[in-house]
C-alpha cells in the first residue's frame, strides 16, 4: 500500500477510536448513568459546545437515532463564523470564547431543575466560556460531564481567571484521546500539520454515550422517543407519527426551561 496522507490520517483515527474503546468505557458508563437518570426523572441533559464543538452538540440531538432529553445549547456568536473575516468572523469568535461573564449571561436565560445535568464539549478545555459554563452548572447543582482532550489540556495553560481547566471541574471526564494541537498529518514541504481529529473522537463518544443512555433508560422502564429515519419505517404514517411524538416530547421538555411549576 502506498503511504499517502489520506492513509496516515485514517490509520491515526483508527488508533484514536481504539484508544477510546480501551480506556474510556468506565467514564462513558458513569456519564450514561447520569444522563439516563436525568432523562428518566424528567430532567434535561444540557449540552454546551462553542466553536467546532457545536458539531458534538448537534450530533447528540437533534440527530437521526437521537431522542429528546438532551437539550442543545448553541450560541450563534460562537459558532457562526464561517465568513472568517468581516461580520461574525473568527477574530470575534476567538474573543468571545475567552470573555468573562458570557456564560453567566447564557445561563440566566434558563431555569434548571433538580434532576438536570450538563455536558460540556471542548477539545481544548481551557477557554473562559466553557469553564464558566461548567462552573455555573456546578453552582446550580448540576453534575457536569466533560468531553475533552486530556493531552491537549495538559500541554496548555488555562485562559480562565481561576487558572482551572474543564477537566478539573467536571464530575466525569471523557477523554476524546486526541493529541495536543488536534491536527495530525505531516506533509513534506508543509510547515504545519493538517486534518484534525477531535470531531471524530467526540462523535464516537457522543454516540456511544447516547446508545448506553438509551439502554439504561430501557432497563429503568422508560423508552426513549427516537428520532428515526423516515426512509426505513415500513409505513409512512408510522414515520410521521413518530416524528410528531419527538416534536411533542421536545416541546414538553423545552417548556420546563422557561418556567417550571
């Protein structure tokens, strides 16, 4: 086989997924217990991710094969930066993700219940907003799950005024097993590495966690209302009915965050 950059990347990704399997199952199990207990007890698992970690939040819910109970928290100011320059550019996003107090303003928009929990996605785990989000969740009594790169955090300094990193705050830390700097492929004649790995590592964790949470919910006597692909349901009416069940359950749970009884 010819050694190409594509092969080197895929081989590296295989190693990362294998490392997750070899080292992170206990942490995923602990996180799934928190998530299943939250959803079964009619709480919400709030999912936060800024920057490219937004993709991990969307992979959790709404996504085919996902279900209500996971609540995506996404701020456009931190994720709508594909213009790169000009309006909503990268410089603004980089500035905001390090800003003190921004997470507190977000959290004030919601009401949290006694059974809620929080997942914070951040491969670096060092920026101000995600650390404030985790601290704010802890202050509100929520257990916090972090999906992060431990190696990256260990190789960098916190940008938060406390000096803390996400992995030091969370109740459960799931390591996405990706290296410092994220990109992994060296190409001759190119100074910097290309092709990041954290998205695939995090997506692997998200779907493993989602699957185990559903399994635990069934064991606890509660069936998740799954957002399923309409193309593979025998009757179109059944597909429509299931989609409406997902909508109805999502609306019911969303009402709770804007004013609980």
